C-alpha cells in the first residue's frame, strides 16, 4: 500500500493540512500525519488543536512514497527550521521519491536547493524563497518528483493530482464527482 507522510508544525494552514488527508484517505492512500512539535498535538494557524498520528521522533519514513508539507505561517517556518524534516526531505529527494509542498511551504524546498532549475509555485510573496526555481504562479506545478501548490484554494486540485500518482486519473475523476468537485468546476466554467 502507498505510504504518504505529512509533516505538521504549529501554525500550519488547516485547509492545506487537513483536506489532503481526507482526499488521500478517500482514495485509499495510507497517509499519516507526523507532528514535529515534540508531542502528538499541533496547533493550526487559526488556533485549532489537532492530534497527529505520530510524533516525528517515532516515525520511520523509510517506506515513504511521498512526503508532504502544508503551508501556513508560522507553520512553514517551523518546518524549515526542523532539522529532522530537512534531513528526511533530502533523503526522499535523493531516492527519487515524491515530495509535495503548498503555499508558504515550498520555501523549505527552496532553502534545501531542491527547486534549483525547476518550475515551482507558492503563495504570492513567497517566490523570493524558491531559490533557483522558475516561479510559475500556477495553482499547482509539477517538475520531476516535486509538486508545489499555490495556497488554500489550490488544495483540492493539488491533492487530486497527487492522488492520481497512486490510483490513476480515472479513479480520481470518480472521486471528484463523488466529492462534488467536478460540479464546482462545471459551475465555474459556466460563469466565465
């Protein structure tokens, strides 16, 4: 079974952290939340406290098919200064495995040099932290084994694309219909 780990730090953006868990689990992906706070408890950027599945210190990330970083502030900064997260991302990248980061969190990848000569997106204003990247301002941007997302509103298309890596596009389309996302996109097109 596919294994995905999402790192959660105090100050993460709720939508960017929680919606991917929901969507990936609906798609049959084993995604675990990993707290980097030293406890299982993590406080979001808007003061909601949640319990992560595991603490970073107890996580074995060797079987990770993908590592994910939600944005939000100061969550992204807290991820960026966590040496264990940085080491895990470097190991994942060197192994050619997938990494995802959204909103402010691509700054972590930029600080590690993982975006050099790659296309990437992020929350507007954070592109200055995408060291060596070509900033695209897209809702989500894929380049090699890295996918980046713009921000809260991009969470759904970003996560559906991630899910497609593991279950294929047809199954994702069925989930998009079931979750009314396809209907939302149809309505948006009608208004153009």
